[in-house]
């Protein structure tokens, strides 16, 4: 309840597109990430995160993967893998299917 005025200011600043966060979100890489990769990120996140949690193919690629802390695993391996898989899914699955269905 105490942060409600701050939330109101944040929403107002984003809606007016004058807030520094709104300016950052309008940056081309973020727009591309939202338009192109959001569906791939949504679909693939559970697969990649489960693979990292079980350590199956991550563990075979990297020695000592299981000894790393969870935030280190996420930011060093899971997030980059998720982004790369989402880019490939967008370029080689989503775009060709969209072109085929048009």
C-alpha cells in the first residue's frame, strides 16, 4: 500500500513515454526482443530451465556445472542459451511458418 503512489508514477511515466524506463524500452533491441523473441522465450523457458536444473546436457558440456550457484547458472548459462534457442526458433521455425501460412 505504501508503494502505490510510486507505482502510479511509474505507470504514468510509461504511458506518457517520457520516463527514462519508457525511453529504454523503446530502444530497438528491446522492441525487437519483444516483437520477435517473446513467444520463443515463453515456449522454450521451461525446457531450458529444466535442463539446467537437472544438469543433463549443461553438465556434460561444462565440467563442474553442478557446483555453481543458482544465479551463476542462470545468468551465465541458462539466459544466454534461452536467447540463442529463441533466436534460432524465430529464424528457422516461426518465420518460415508465417511465410508459408500467408
